[in-house]
């Protein structure tokens, strides 16, 4: 490897190291940290992708990696920067197609370039080489709960039962597929893209490639959207000419679905920057909506025919694609978000016409943000009635419905012949109708 290649590889590992450290320290999304720090590294797209892959797998298997390191470190080793550097080295050795020596040598070089860790090169070399030698033993310890924080494990076992909760935890150790939503002709686009047409109408890609290079991207024929995330807008049953509010709308996948159906859409989000991104996304799709940068709780408009409320939540249903979520959120965050969800639901009810429809959804696995939230809403608003979802509306997947008729998808749902293509995001959605009296 020549010097330029070596330096490029070093930059990718430095970005991964710093991203893991900052994500855990600030408890913010890994994607945001990678974007922020990546601007200072000036890396090639290939090295940016490597940094992202290292950081993601470090979070996906953080419990396993942490235990492996604790078993091979002196108990006095508590420096977080050192532990995070060892973690990204171990992530490469255990889970990525990276030569062991490259993972070890770059970790040692990074330590030597850090004034606090200059003395740790020998320790890093010894620990990571031992991880490499004992790889099989580390990987054979295969209990999925080790990669799940205790508060999540306890909540899932309580709500779903041990067997199903364990399947959820196991699903989180695999990479999420990439799904697309089309404006029309999903079957035709699935064939053209070489993808799988899912029962729900989404297309699942079978090869990982640059999204912008795929047919249909430039003409705005489709957009990236997990199969589960595509369901709530369909369940709202948008009609041409209807006036619909999409609350907490960014980044805009659901907004695009509503606009593509011909509805007159108002996309509301508290973040002007996120709304700008939504507008850019919809411009590529040749779709037009009105936008309003305001907290949804403060929205003051004439009543709508229908409202889609994709409420802020703990996002634990997206752990397969955003594994940092498991380690940056806690029960206190969930309680605060649940209180916000209640306020947003109350506001939504006040903005509906008589006979108007409301779909409430969250990309959360937590009952406090789903089933319990729906029941509490109905108890507070006797003029709102649940409109049960039917299997026919979700591709015949009756197992995705709760006894009450709400949608509940899990990451271990949607088993396909190609196991690596199975699964979808965890989502909850409930549909309500305002009485006409």
C-alpha cells in the first residue's frame, strides 16, 4: 500500500473513530455526526463509505464488541477515546472484509497521532491482535440480547413476550434492505430495476449500488422509502383534490405519496432546514406541495379533510438501519416524546373536518408510543373513532395487525426466500375518523 492509500485509509478510520465518540458523547444521530465531521476530513467517496460502514457495524454490535474488549483489557482501562478506537478496530476485524493487519496498524497509527494515547500503541496492538486470533470464540457467543440495551430488552419482552422480542433483537443484528416507492407502475419498475415487488407494493432492491445511478432517479419516478414507512400514507387513503396536512413531514417520503395521489398537501415541520431538504426531494420528483416551518402544535388552519401525523419518536423501529439509536436514546427520552405525541394527537383532532381521517404513526417498537398512545387518545376524544385497518390494505399481511385493528410491523416480519432481504422497519399506525355529529 503506497503512502497516499495508507493516508486515505487512516482518514476513514479517524472519521469512524471520531463519529462513534461524538455520537455517544452528544447523543445525536450518527448520520448527522458523520456529515458534520466528514466536511473536515476531505475524504474520497470510497473512504467516506468505509468510515460509515465501520461506525455502523460498531454500533450494531456494540455489546458484543464491548464484552470482547472488556475480557481482554485490564480493568483499569477506562479512557473512552481508547475504548472507542479499540471498538472500531474490533468492528473491522470481526465483521468487515478488512485485512486484520490494516485494522490493527491504522488503530495504532491513530493512537500515535493523539497526544492522550501516544503511550497506548502497544496495548492497542496486543488487544486487537488477540481479538483477531480469538475471532471464532467471540463470534460463537451469539445471544442477541448482548447487543440490546437492558431498558429496550425489558420493554420488548414485557410487550411482545420473550420469543418474539428475541427475534426482534436478532433482526437488529442484520443490515436493512433498500426499498423504493414509485409514483406508478411498481411492477414495471421492479422488473427494470431487478428488484423484488413486495406484497405491499414497495420495491426491494437486490443489489447495493449508488442510488443516483439507477434508472428512474433523474426523472423522479421513485424515491427511497422503507416498505413499512410507505404504509401510513396509503392507509390515509388520499384522494385527488383533498386538503391534507402532513405534520412533522420531513424528509418527505410520505409527503410525496400524498402529493402523487393528487391531494393538496400542506407539509409542516418545525425545522426550516429539513423542509428545504423536503422541497429539494419533491422537486426531483416533480411534485409540488405547500410548506410551513412551524411546530405542529402551533398550527392554526382551516380544518383538513385528512391529516397524517408521523410523530417524533424514539425511532427504535429503525435500529437495523440506524443502530446508534439503541445507544443514544433512553427511557427518559421516550417519556418526553410520548408526551409530545399526545399533544400532537390532540392538535390533529382539533384540525379535522367532521368525517375527516387521521393516521397516527411512529417508527417505534415501544407500546408507549404506539398501542398505549392510541388508546389514550380515544379515551380523551370521544368524537374520534378507530377505523380498523384490514389485511387487504397491507398486502394481506394479517400478522401485522393488532387485535384492535392497528398496524404493528416488526423488523423480524416479512420473511423472504433470500433471508438477507427479509425484514422491514418497526412501525405503528392507527387510523381514526372524526364523527360527523
